[in-house]
C-alpha cells in the first residue's frame, strides 16, 4: 500500500528487573517451590473475603402467632437513687463510741513476782513460798516524839519484825562462786658462805583470786583465776622476777613472761633479783562460795 503513511514507532520501555529478584525466581524454580509460593499468595488474598462473608447476622425471628407477649419490665434506671456526696472524715465520737479511753502514762503490764519461787516447782509451791517469805519479812515501825522542858524534841524510832523469820535483806538470792587453789610455797635464800637456806614450806588453802603470792610485802606472782579453756590456774608474774624455771606455759610476754599457766602438782621456781627463790606448787583447784546477791 503506497498511499498509507507510516505512523510513529512505539518503543517499549526497558524495564530491568533487579538481580536479586531474578536470582530468587530461579532459586525457587530449581527447588520446585513456585507452586507453593503461588498457593500462599492466593490464600493471603482469599482469607479476608472468606472470614468477612461468614459473619452475617441472621434476622431475628418474628413473634409466634397466638403467643402472649409479656409486658416489658420497667427500666432499671427508675430504681436508682441520687445521693449527695459528703467527702471528709466521720465524727470521731461515732467512730470510737465502742472504745473506752485509757491513760497512756499508766503502766498496764507488770513483771511477775518471782521472789521465793523454786525451780521445778508448781504454782502452788511458788505461791506458798512467796507468801511465807512475805509474812516472814513483815516489819512494823513505831515513831515516838517527846518534848523536853528546854524546848528540844527527841524522836525515837523502833522497828519490830513479826513472825520471828528472816528479813528480806537476810534472805539469800544468788550465790557467787570463785575458783580457789590450794598452794604450797617454799622460799630458798643464799647464805654468806655461798650456801642455800631453805625455809619451811607454807601450805595455804582456798586462795581466792586475785591473790599476791607469797604476800603483799613481797609479791612474786599474783593468782588471777583459771583459764576458761584448760581450767588451769594462771598467774601474773611480778617485775621483780628475773627468771622462771619449771614446766609452765607462757600466755603473754616476749623476753620475760608476764602471764604464766601452771600445771597441778608441778612446782615452778621464781628467781628474784635479790637472789631469793620461791617455789610455787599448785595442789588443787575447787569452786568456793564467796557471797550472795
């Protein structure tokens, strides 16, 4: 056809697909996963339509012919009552009308009276012992005033104890004990010709700590008590002592022992600067009562 003119040429735009999509397509194709991907896409599009189509509500059924229609109840709002709000605290007279006032400065709890009670005894024994101690310690005091002719006044006070028992001050409470020792002390001195003069041994019973030995005038060692671990007596060594000989345990001190622990029946000799020697031998340790509280 020679008479027709040729129109403009239409060129398709060059659409270049990203490389990662091309790689993904060929990868899914090689693994035979393209049908599965297509099925997933169809399911994503179809699920909202399926869920929305099944939620239609059916119209309510009409009234049955011949059935009586019950009258509608009154609205609930007709029973509501409007009350005025009154914020604030209630009157304390109404809140505390069932309570009785108490004095905060009066002592309500008192400690039990255990005077005269015995360990292991019942209520009757402790009550009887308490009453007996109270009756035995009851006293009566009489005050007498007399006036003399020159205007001076004399006052006489007489105290009598009823029942003939011991007063409260004379009744013992707790008994105090101390660990006393029986010790033998032998003194040896040097004579002018270089000999030794040994004196008679002194035996002392129930020496209660603290006690300087052999005495206050010449202190060699002071008995301080017994050790809580070994139950052995320990002594404080005097500064006048220059040497200690015997089997003893030094508890404190470097070059010169200051605190010494002695064994029972093993004598220890203390040497003074004057040359005198004192041999101290602890024979026995025993607890002895020292008083009452």
